């Protein structure tokens, strides 16, 4: 089983029309991990507090945010969640993000292989666009666990 299949459960993928603001989008994006017992509710607060302190460090590319906080800020076990926002949210003025990937990592090393896979996928703006334009959860899941090869 590839590392992505181990780290991403289909029930942690959602397609949402819009959020009120970036803080609301963090609540929405992380909630599947809270509901599944992968993170404590305080993980949401940790991500928001870190963003207030350090800025939106998790915006990695146009249209893409990799939401995460430190393991001690509420991670129970490793997992990913994927949220597609039809109407993007601005973490930085004028730069809306439509793809929010939430990472819960228990330690610095166990998620390295998944991070390598994500880096390859997210290096391609066409891939990000394709995920943002998906029609359903099954399609998003398939794009993550079976990314198109170059």
C-alpha cells in the first residue's frame, strides 16, 4: 500500500462552496481530522495562533495551503485531510487558495514519504488546478492516491 493511501482516508476529503474567512476555512478543513480522532480540537487553534504569530507560512503555491501545526499542538495520530473550496479563501491579500491540505504529523519523520509525494504533485500548477476543478470526493481521492505520472 502506498504511503498516501495510509495517510489519506476518503472520509477526510470534502468539497465546500465557501468559507467566511481564512480562520473559518481552517476550522472547516481540520474538522474531519477532529471527528476521526486524529487530532484534538486544539489543533485548529494551534494552526490559527501560529498563522497570527508567523503569517500564513502554510501557503505553499498559488491556490494551495498545507495547513499544519506542531505535533504537540494536538496531533493524536498521523493523517491528511483535503478540502476543495469552490470559492477560494485569502490567507494573503489577493491570493485566494482553493485547495487546503491539512497534515497531522506525530513526529518529524513518519510523514516524510507522503511529503515527498505531495511536493511532486504540488510542483505542477496544472495538477493543483485539476484537483480544484474536480466534481466529487472520489475524484479527489483518486488524484491523491494515484497521481498522474509525468
